[in-house]
């Protein structure tokens, strides 16, 4: 089966979360850079992802799922971010804060049959993902498979798995450390 396109992932997310209910958040592609815009008043929040990349959509949804209620009221969740070209120390901090979203991204990718690739997001500096970063992502996935996902992440992973007929995304045996 071919990998899903970003538009299919957008449709699944928006069916789950775009309504005027508890989360009132839309996933929107085509942005030059990923960004989260909190809603004000009756306007819902928006998760913007890069161009039409399915992996970018899943990654940005993962950040949304990790962000608590207070952070979801802040532009781009109030997160620290240093762009491409980070120093080694900045890269270590990036890897520390990216374990949780990249672990969720892997589960979401598995939920819809999309290939997952760890992102060091630092091409200019030539610093790829460290083995420690890869190990930590794999361990976090194993932990999530054992204890379950948060409500939003669980809703999204289940909806993706149902839409793309991909089985149980929380089967820990599906995740092989050597594949990332």
C-alpha cells in the first residue's frame, strides 16, 4: 500500500480535532515553516506544517500532543528553537527536548504506514542524530507502548490506524531500534 499523503493525514486530524469542541484545532499544510498559532475568541488554533510533507504534519501534531494546556495558549507553544546551524551544545539541547515529539511521530507514522526517520534538523552543522538520541526515542516509544498515549495522541493514532488499516500502533514489537 502506498504511503499516505499529507492531505489524507490533514483530513484525519481535522475530523478528530477541528470542531468547536474541546480542542478546536486545525492542521494546515503549505506553510514555509512549521508554526503553531493559538486560537483567540471563537477562532480555533492552527498547526501549520511545511509544504505538503506528511512527515512534517505528523511531527507538528506530535508537538501539539506533547504541549500542555498552558503551552497551547502560546505562539509556537513558547518553545525554544535554534535554527539549522546549531552548535554541538545547542544540538544536545535540541535532542533532549525532541525525544518526546519524535517518539510520538514514530507512533503516528506506524499508525498510518508511513516510514519514520529521526530528524536531527541540523544539516548545515553536519551534526546528525546521535546514537543516544536514537536510543532515547526508541526507549520512549517502548514506554508509550507499555503505558499508553495521552488522550489527544491516542485519538489521533487510533484514527490514523483505522483510516489506513495499520493495526495496533502500540504493539511494541513493531518498533525496531535498528530501523531508526
